[in-house]
C-alpha cells in the first residue's frame, strides 16, 4: 500500500512539472505588465529600425532637385548609399514660392522627413516644435571639424542648437551682365550708381531689357533694396529685421529713392511680376536682357550658355564718391541653412543621421560636380572639370569681402520678412519712394509687436 501511494505521488509531481514546462517553454518567468526600459527600447527599434537592420527605410526629401543641382543631389545620394545602404530617398522638387508650400506642409502636419530650411523658416518651425534638434548627430560625426572657419557659425542657431547642417557656403547677391551687349551698345559697365542708372536708361531705349528680375518671387526685390543700402550701412536690411531703425533713416531712405528712380527709368520688363527664376535666367542667357539679379550660386549654369560673355558685379549701386571705400560691403550670405528633419517623421532618428551626413556629402559633390568655388569644407576638393573662368573670378573676389548681409529668407522675424517682401513688390511696381517709406514704417511697427 505504501509503495502504491508513493507511486501515485511521484506520478502527480511529474504531471505538474510537465504542465509547467508546456506553459513556460522552459524559459524565465514572463515579464510583468510594465516592460523594462530595455524592452521599450527594443520595441522602439522594431518600429524604427536602424539603417543596418536589413529593413529598407524610405524617406521623403523636399529639395531643389532640378537644373544644375539635380546632378549634385544624385551624386550625394549615391555616396550615402555606401554608408546607409538600407535607406532610400525620394526627392520632391521644391516649389519656387518663397517657402509657402513647405509652410503649408507644416501647418497640415505633413512635413517631409527631410527638407531644406534657412534661418527664417527655422525660426518659424522651431516655435511650433516641428523641427528635430540635430545636436546629437553633429557631435557624433564631429561635423564642426569638417567645416572651414567662415562656415562654422552657420552650424548653430542663435539659441545654440543645430536644426540643420550647412550644405552650401554664404553666397553673395550679384548682378550678372553680358559683356558683349554692353560693348555692342556702347554702354559702360557700371562701377557705381550713376553709371548703373545711365546703363539702365541706355538699354531701356532699345529692345534689350536692362535687368532681368524674377519678381514672381519676392526676395529679388528685397535684394535690390539691400544692394542699394549696404553702401550706407553695412548691415543692410538685416538691421531692420534686428529691430533697429526705420526707412526714414538716411541709409534706407536713400536706398528707396535709388530703387524707385531705377524703376522709373525702365529697369524691369513689363512681365517681371509673372517671371519665374527659370524665365528670368532664360531671358538673360538668350541675350534679351543686359543684366540679371540673382545669387552667385547660379554662375555655373549661366556660364554654360554665355561662356566668356558673362561678367559679374557685386557693388554697382553705391555712390561714386564712396564706392572705393565700401567696395566690399556685399549683399547676400549671412545665415544658417541646410537640411532639416521633421520631428514627426516616422523614422526621425534615421532621417537625422541621413540629413547630417548628406549635407556634408552634398557640399563635397557641389565642388566635384559643378565646381562650387564657395565650399564650406576644410577638405581640399577639386572639381571634375576644373574651375571655370567665372568660378575662378568669384573665388578671387570673394576673398576680399569685408561684410555680408543676408538674403530675405535669412530674416528671423517672420512678420518683418513678409512685410518687406510685400512692400518691396510695390516699390518695383512703381510706388513713389515717399509713399513706400510712409507705409512701410507703419507696417514695420506692426511687425515688431
């Protein structure tokens, strides 16, 4: 009987052990309902796999993916494929609309994973917490050590954080001119405002447009006003953006009167306000316009069309009696910009890593592919075809720059940016300088509230 009881007890114990084994699979006890930090991280990694996980990650990239820049983007993407092979990017061509489309995306909560952003857009989006801070990735890849001294200030916002990594240098605003047209029409290439006004009047009397301006966008008008200002105040229109002065001040008043006088003399084509950047470029390169206002980044594509006919002016709107003293006070440049990352991106960590590395590779490929003479990098890079004549000229001249202002998209007060762009359009349309000053001063007060 005792033996029988012992056998039954042993059988019961073995049955319990088999049951437990089937439920637990021989593993440690199941975790509680509150997972550990490690498990949370593992879950996050499953949703947001790193680029070396083997899973393909697709990123949307809003960029100026057209024209001469397209080859640069493609080359940079090919190089990044070697570093982050599981990441694929799909480029969306950025609209030429003074950042209206990207702001619409932000308002709708549909920002692309990666997108180009400059100072003004950064200020707008960081307030609404749309931007990812890239400090971690800047430090991880020691980005600052890769930048030359003049480019390092572009890496960080005024609050000390990096919302982008720079992708290009601080370009000057310039006025391109056609050497052959000036010679053919016996017009002196201007070195000061009086000579510039004389050139405008001379070409306006012909079938040649004096200055090609893509006034469908608003910033070129602000650039012209800035070019007229820097001979009197090296800060240019940026001074007003910073909250100092108004258009009744001598420097700004004189600049307004200059632009108004040029417009009255026939500066623009009749279709200027319907003219896109591509249209304005075509008008100039087809030799139907004597001059063209734009950033110096466009020199390569223009030179392809005009060759050695192409010339470049930096400071033609300065008074003759002070022109030599203020020769290298230049418009343009002066802001932090680059590729930003949406804080709401499904793959924001991977996008941030990609954006940081892509920015540096993009800067490198700008030199290699199109001979960018304004590199932000310490590394000495040679272009595939060598530097062209106009690129060499720009590199030589830019070494003399003493001060730079900023392009309109670098203004940090969003209200001011909108106001000065809108009012500059009125000035280009023929508004009197007195009315411009009166209305703009009132609008300036509102923008500062």
